[in-house]
C-alpha cells in the first residue's frame, strides 16, 4: 500500500517555490529505468509544471503533473 506523503496542494506549493530555479529531476520510467537531468523550472500551471533542460539535445518529456510527484515517479530537488 502506498502511503501519501502529503496532498496535491502541498505538492503544488512546493513546486511553485522552485519556479525559475535550477532543479535536479529524477524520473522513474519503470522496469529499472531511471532518467536524471538538471534544468530550470520554467512554468507552473494548475494541472502541471514544465522543466527546461540544460542539455539542448534532450529528447525526453519535460512536463509533469503534480500527481506524478505525489506518487513518487518524479522527484524534484533544488540545486
């Protein structure tokens, strides 16, 4: 059973505090695949947030929902 660490409102507030800051993003893609990159949190919207990667050749997804953070499949740490 997954125990919730907080609620969506707390996650939105935490992510909004990182706006326009450099962050480390860790994404669990499943089947033992983990993607890590650094970038700038560029946008905070009601349903999702976006991260602008530092690497211009990055081909992965850069927008995530707050539910992904709440579930633990996406982790954001300020630099």
